[in-house]
C-alpha cells in the first residue's frame, strides 16, 4: 500500500521535472527569434523610408475609395427605387393586380 503511494508521488515529481525541462528548452530555443525578426524589419524600413511615409497616404486612399463605393451603391439603390416606384405609372383598376404588403 505504501509503495503504491510512493510510486505515484515519484511519478508526479518526475512529470513536474520533465515539464520544467521542456519549458526551459523551449524558452532557450526561441529566445531571440522574435528580436531578430523585429531588428530585420526595423533595418529594412530604415533603408526604405518611403514605404513608411506612404502608409498614411495608402490608408487615406483606401478610406476615400471605400466612401466612394458606398456613395455609388447608395445612388444606384435610389435610382433602382425610383424606377420601381414611377409616379406616372397608372394604378391597376382591378383588385387582382394589387399585392398586399401587410402592415408594418
């Protein structure tokens, strides 16, 4: 009975030890990867400053293009609605042609 408890405790301690060994190996293996990538990007953009300066202009252009597309879609919708509800169109004389849209 006691040997079973000792076995369980030893296995738990070994699992904790293995976890910390793997954790330290993972940290040491990926320690400088992020920093190296950051430094490479920073030197690249220092060598090409026109790319950084164009970002604000690109964002403004995208915003203007998006607004222009929204306005064009709105105009097209209004034009289509005007075509659907032509005021010069005569009303049907019989009740069979009237579609009831219900109440809102």
